[in-house]
C-alpha cells in the first residue's frame, strides 16, 4: 500500500511540474502574441508609409523631369519666335527653374524619409522574427510536455524545459530589444 501511495505522489508531483510548465509557457506565449501583433501592425504602417514616401519621391522626380523638358522646349520656341515670344518664354523659364530648384531640394529629403521607413520596417522585422521563433519553440515545448505527461518520462519534460527556455529567451529578446536573431531559424521559418 505504501508503495502505491509513493508512486501516486510521484505521479502527481510529475504531473504538477508538467502542468506548471504548460501554464507558464502558455501565459508567456500569449503575452508574446500580443506584443507580436502590435509589432506586425507597426510593420504594416511602416511599409505603408514607405510606399507613400517612395511614391512622393518618384512623383517629385517625374515633375522635375517634366519641368526640365518644358524648359528645353521653351528655349527652342524662343529661338524660333519673336521678341514677345522670347519675353514670355523667359518668364516661364524663370518660373519653371524655381520649381525645379524646389524639386531638387525636396528629392534628397524624400529619399531619406522613404529609406528611413524601410529601416524601421527591417528593425521591426527582427523583433517579429524573434517572437515567431519564440512561438515555435514554446509550441514545441508544450507539445513535448504533453507527451511527457502521457509517458511519464522525466527526460521528455527536461526536453520540454530546454525548448521552453529557448522560446522564453527569444521572447525576451523581442520584448527587450536584444539583437539576438537566429539566421537559421529565420531561413527555416521565413
């Protein structure tokens, strides 16, 4: 009878460790999921803002090109026209050159802004990958813990803890902004 009570207590102790492992990892995974969702939203916003900035950059370059072509055409017109035509062309050329100067000064800032959004997206993507790796590792850990509970093999629970620890480290890296990033996991999961 004492052997049965001892075995039952051992089973309960083992199952408690499995249950605590599953609960702790599930809670951490849920918190990581919330943060990851916010990061994904920020990535989408950065990507959208980047597309808008590149469109504005390209539109400004196109307007510059159109004005440069218009100046060339106006100068050709001035050569073939009379004094009135030359005076009108000179006024239009001054206006177009002022616009061209404005476009030339805007282009570098627009390019820098667009590149900034791309950099922001890339930085956020590192943290998104960290949360994705954390999610995968913790899912593996929870699955192994479930198997450990069924087969009652301590080594399986230790494997669960190992995967869980790696998942927690990757999740903490995402929360705390660490530069920890697994290129191998990124390639496998990407």
